[in-house]
């Protein structure tokens, strides 16, 4: 299926991607650090537009291939980075990130994505061809404990 997101045009086999994600672990099943556990729980609270975006591609927002916390923003949200794999190809590359729905930001920087074909950490069972969807997002700290991540430098 062909999708156009801002400057990107991609071709994704949604059903093969969906079937693969059905068997993949969540972030907190792979790693029990505070950042991964927080991401997993916060993904349940993503706006419907973000959840629908992932579902339209066959991906599961709770199952990134890699996710990491860069730092804690001044407002207490965490600036996350990470990526997901899709069964697909990049038809037209953009020169910038694309933001998922201006009405559905997850913080001041919102939820930004971009696509690339040079993928990292591709599992053997991942359907080919592989397209990587990268993300940056401000995500709330939702754990019932103190945030353990360093604050943004002034």
C-alpha cells in the first residue's frame, strides 16, 4: 500500500508487517530499564491519531525495535528516540521529519518521524524488504516513581 507523509512516499505491506508485530515483544519485555517500562506504559496513552497512524502501517507503537531516552525536558516530559521496522520500501525520500497530526502532539516537539532504508538491528524473522521508521517524541513520565533521567542542559 502506498502512503505519503509530508515529504515521504513509502510502499508498505501492511498485513505482513502486522503479522510480524503480533509476535514481537514490547519495549518492557525486552528491557526493564525505567525508560523502556515508561515508554511501554505511556504508549497506552498516546492520542488516537498516533495509535491510528501506527495501525495504518501495521506497526505496534508499544513494540519499537529500539527506544531510548535522550534526556528529561524542562517540562518533565522525556525526549525519546527510537525506531520501528516495516515491511516496505522508500519510494521518495524527504529531507526533513514529518509530524504526526498537528492536532495530536505529545508535547512541545510533538511526535516526529522519518523513514530510511539503511536499517539498524534487523531481526532474522523480520519480513523483507525492510524499511525503518525513526521517531523522536516528547513523552510523559507515567511511572509511579521518581524520574531517573538527567534533565536537559540549560
